[in-house]
């Protein structure tokens, strides 16, 4: 299967293709099509293109097959609203296929980011 990039991604009929995000403490394995351990000494890796498709009443996904990765605007994982208690930097959870349990990635603080501080 070919790697989908921002240049080769076809415009979806529903939803949108998002690219330009980064992964910390993990990487995308393009051959196995799942989350993998990062390359040694690599702090951040480029996240694959994601198809964000709205779904009404989505059935629950088996937690053994996906990691619900948090997506943040920036590297700062802080900033809480006084009204709701939610982080102002948090965007959404992204379900990423994996062959490891969620606790494996949580202990590594694996996450997605919209921008790096460089």
C-alpha cells in the first residue's frame, strides 16, 4: 500500500484530510500501518495524514487495537479553563491503530501536536 501524503491525498467526500502534525514518544510505521516505538534519539516524528470524518453514534472501538492519543495545539500540555476544568491546549483524542495496550503508550506520554516550539 502506498503512503498517503498531502500531495497524493484525494479530497474526501465527507470530512477532511489533516497533515502537518507531529508525534512525541512514538512514530507511525508505514509498513505495518500502526503505532511503533520511536527511532532512537528522535524526539519528534511527523504524523501521517489523518482523515477526520464525522460519525453520528460511532460504535465503541476495541481498546486493545487502538491508542486514544491526545492531540494538543502546542508542546505545553497545561492550561486549564476555570469554568470547565479542561485544558485550553487540548484539541481532541485521535484513535491510532496499535498492537500494544493503551497503558504502554500512556506510560511513554505518547501524544500528537499541531505545532512544535522551534
